[in-house]
């Protein structure tokens, strides 16, 4: 893992702290109840998060308060293309002993890939980038990403932790039913995103579940504790559908 990230972002000023072997604690975890939603909690180390944030700052996209979003299509900036390659490499490496998939309560660990071979075989894996800069209290409403994008979406979180909620799309198999009626207590599944964490959405998670981040006061809680909200940056990578 560290070797892959070193190739992407280069050595940090304290390169002697880098480990030559992948971190054995790195793992992909599948979110219980949402098929196709995977997380790598520590995808980027604190050093690499700082390096990436500096690179984004040098782009000059968020120099004014009114500028809080940037998009790129087709040829991505070099660092984003390298990030895309790094995601693919880390997904492929999950078959090794140090990247066993944690299946949570569904039982044990298996060598399972967060993306299907078909997704991993496409070139490029991603060709659309969107960066969002959220101030404290700012979030995004419940949505499914536009159908102009293919299956397989990656979201990298930076700077501030947050809770992303997933809720099933009306009429899909993701609906929770109790005695034939929707149970409002179970129609949202919270996912805790920490700085440096990466989530991948494909299949049901991409098409049958909406995702949202409500950062208004009182909504950002994890394990009963209110989160200390700061500025948050998200990096989303997607693949545009091909026009016939």
C-alpha cells in the first residue's frame, strides 16, 4: 500500500518513516446491508493526505469563497489520473494476504474484490473528476449519481470526518419492509467517513441506494457523539458512459 502511494505522490520530507512492506491492517470492509458498498478506512496516510491537499491547493480552484466545486472531464489532471491508477492497484492487490476482505457479521474474511473484473478491465477506470469543498454545516442532499456515468464510483474524503447516510431508492430491493410497510427506523444506513478513507460503490450500492451528507447541527453524530465539523473536501471519480 505504502509503495503504491509513494509512486503516486512521491516521497514525503520524512521519507524514512515510510514502511517498505504494506500495512497489514489495511483492508476493505463491505458495509452490512448494502451490496456493492466497500470502504478502505485508511486508504491515504496523514502524510499523503497533506501532500494531496497541497496539490489541490496549487490548482487554484478554491481561491475564492464562492468557488466550492471543480469538475474535469476526459483528460484528468496528472495527480487525479495517478490517484485513479492507485485505486485500481489497491483493489487488485486485495487478493494478497495483507488485503483480505473483512465481511463483518456475514462471516470471516475472503479474497473478494470490491470491483468486478469487468469494471477493473475498462480503460481508463475513471475519466471524470469532481471536487467539492464543504464548509461546516454544508452537505449534499440524497441522490443517486446521474445515469450518464457508468457503474463503479469512488469517493475519497479529506480534512473532516462525517457521516454519509444511505437510503434505498423507492421500489428497489433495498426497501426495508415490516408487515408490508416501510420501517422508517431502518431506511437509512449510516457510514462513518474519516479523513483519508475511500469508498467504492457499484451494483446495488450505485443504482439502488441514495447517499447524502446532512451536516446541519444535530445530524452529524457517530456512536452518540456530535462530530466536530471542519471544512471537508471530497474527491469523486466516475466514468462517463460511451455514446453509441
